[in-house]
C-alpha cells in the first residue's frame, strides 16, 4: 500500500466512517447517492496512488503509469526528466552491470558512491586505495574503497568507466555525485523536475524509462 496511505491513520478512519454511512444511507436515498459518490472518488484516488507506487506491484502497472504521465523518470526529446520524490529528493533508476538500482542524485557529493551490496550485485571490482580515501559525511569522516563502473545507464543517459567509492558506512543508499553530473552537457532543476541533457543522447531502452 502507498506510504502516504499506510502511514496515515485518518485514511482508515475515513474508510470506517464511509462504511457506517453506507449502512445508514440504505434508508435515505439522497444520502445513499452522496456516500456512493464518495466511495467512487475514494476508489479512484486509491487506484491512482497504487499505480503511482507501481514499484511495489506488477510490472504492467509501469506501462499504466506512463500512459497516465505518472512516471517519475522519462525521456522527452534529448532530455531525461526526473520528478521529485515525496521526500524532496531526486532518484534515478539506473542499470549497472545488468542490474537495476535506485540512486539518489546529490550535487553536493563530489564522487558517486555505492553500497557494498550494490557494488557486488553490479559486478563492480572494489579495490583498497593505495592512499586512504577519506570522505566527510553527515555522520563524520569515513574511509572508503574505490572502484569503477564500466557502464551506468538510465533514460537516454550513459556513463562509462565511472569512478565510484564503496563503503559499508553508506548503508543501503547509492548516490550519483558531481563526477557523473559534470559529464553531462547540462543539468538543471525546474520546479519539481530535474532535467538532464547528455552530450550524446542514447537510444531509450524499455527497462530504464
């Protein structure tokens, strides 16, 4: 169930109230019509939210979301457009080493960072640095190993031989940093949309749009 619903107890109170009202309204025609209308509106909102949160459901919902323009990541001309997530951040669904991962776009991060789990799943060879790589994070300074992603792809964007750092301190969060963004022709934020324009737009692949 979508997070905004499951985390909101008022949603369940509203459902309960509508159920009780539906029982009472059976004897009052006008009230019955109003309750029926409210139930249809509620069902429509629930369906909309379910499609929008399609990542937790069957893949065919992705096509439905695209048709309704609910997709948070899509290609428009030479641009890949990323819709802001509910937490106020931008995330991309990128293919690395044949596996798909969700990465936070962070212009404040100097270098792209992967969790050990993501690096292992994507087949990234991690090597201890000759000199310690020390990174300043919100939780203090951490030590990280280095690696290189042969190819990272999403939308019409592709980055090859991309340097990354890997550390358990990142938890399960993967980050696209400035060493990726600086490779683009341009990037900007318009309202709640991040717009990425590569130098050489790639053919769109079905699993990344």
